[in-house]
C-alpha cells in the first residue's frame, strides 16, 4: 500500500487522532512513525497519568497503550479513562505480551476494546484499526441518530406545550359558552353542568328566553371528542343564542321585526338542514330541546337520539321515558316528533348526556338508565345548585375514580309554579 493510499484511508475514516502510551521511548517512536506514515495525527505519552491528562483535555479517537508500565498501568489507565464523562468514545487497544484468558478478560472488564501482542505487527495493527473504524463509525452514526431523535423530541415537546396552551385557552372559551351555571327565573330555576373528558369536548347545554314566562332548554352531544367536536358545539351555541333572536334558529323573525318561537321539532329540523347543507362535517349530534311554560308547568319537548329526559316528582318518585328519535345530521329531510310533559310544583326535570348513563364501573359494566334513576332517588332533597355536582361525585365513585371516558353534561330544571 502506497503512502498516498494509506493517507486516503486515514482521511476517509473516523479515526484521525491517535494517542500512543508507552514508558519506552523506542516503542512509542516505532508506533508513531508507522501511524504518521498512514496519515494519522499522533500524540505520545510516557505514562498512564500523562495520557489521562491528555484525554481529559481532548479525547483522541484511538488509544494504543502498553499494559505494563510503572506507576499507573495500562489496565488502570483504561479503567480511569472510562470514568471520564465524555460525549464521544475512544477506541482502546491494549499492547501486551499477556495471552492468558483470565488476563484478557481483565482487560475487557476494564474497558479495553481490543488487544495487540508485542512486538506489534504492522499488518495486524492496520487490521485492528480497521475494526476500530467500524465500531467508531457505528457509534458516531448512533450518536447522530440520537441527536436527531433528541432534537425531534424537543421540537415535539415545544409543539405539545404550544398545543396544550391552545387547548387550555379553548377549554376556557368552551366553558364560557355556559356562563350562567345557575339561574333563578322566579317560577323555576335552572342548574347547568358541563364537564369535558379532555381539554375540550362535544357536549353543550344552555337556555334561552322565549318570553317572560317561557324558557328554552337544550342538551346537545356532538359525536366524537376533541377540537373538531368542540368547534361544532361553538357553532351550535351561536344558533341557539339567547341574546339575538335574529341569529337564533328557534325564532322565526318577520319583516316588521316581530318574531315567534318555533316548536321544538321544527327547530331540530332546521338544525338538521344546517349541519347537512352548511357545516360540511362528518359529525352528527344528539339533542333534547324543551319549551318550558313556567306558568303552567307544561313542557313541550323533542328528542333526537339523546337519552330520555327524567322527571323526579316532588315526592321523590322517578319517571323516565321518550320516543328516542334519530340523531341530527344523518339523514336529509328527517322528521322529528315531539311530546308533552307536565310538571307540578316541586318537580325536577333532568336532561343529561349519555356520558352519565354510559359511565363505566370497575367490572366493564355501565350505569344505565336504572342506575341513574337510583342515583337521582338517593339525591332527593339535595339543594338544586348542588345536585348536578353531587351526580359527578357519585359517578366518579361508581367508576372507581378512573375518570370519565366521555363528556358529562346536563340540565336540571326545578319547577316551582
């Protein structure tokens, strides 16, 4: 092999800087000349301690160290070297006349990578350096890949933190869609519950004024979870706004500025057309919509795939029924029916999402309608503004404290008459 060819090999490899450690100046010179001829940058050290100081300042790529040296032996030097906290790796070859298996095992245990028997043969030295090249190249590639992974994870963490902050802001915004959690209307009072299973959810509850003695109540559960479902609820909240009759799909506004309230089934038909024709979404939602007459206690209600409304009479008895119906946003031109409930003074009306009845227990079961009825009976006599939160506590206890896989929401109306 020519000098130019050996230079090319050294230049193309990952080993450039070599440290030769030997107490014999003659042995150091023999190795140094051979290595320099092949294009390596060679440093010499006459003792293990001197070599250790060199490595602490600037770790070489390859170390050739004699085993038997006065003071710090090559074995001790190797062991001390491996204790130095460094990012790169130095390939360590011990030069020794020892060939016994136990002594070789000691060298590997101390951190040596390879051995060469003295006197060193030039061809064997090049072969061992080539082996070291392969190991160091793989180590460098692994280090670079780890660096890329670390940089990627750091970037993902920054993105996650940014997304988490956005989701927290979105959660506050969604909660602002239900500003009045408790509202007293004189002849009746309403309590609202909205608790997402994640940062944001697909449930929505609310009320709007129809007249001085009539109240609109709605409970909505959009399919899916997360941001896309939350965006749909924000849109629906605008359609059922209590502050602008012109924007409320439950109101029919006439050219002279007067308006009247549509029946619940007509409102749901309108929403069905909107979600299919205007929103361009694959989401659908279930809904309970009620028109409550606070003077008479008459409740006109439409149900679109939502859990049945539940009435708790003043004496504590519970009634739960409804026609069911189709969810909103599945079938163009779908028709929805409505029914009438009669409330008497002291009665309570619950309109809850399926996150309540489908709450899992610790044995892969669900609460169900019967379980919810039992829960409501147990809470008979609770203050209105505490009842829905008490339901959440009972659900948490029922699930074994594992949290809720679905959003929990609901409306509780107490009729006073």
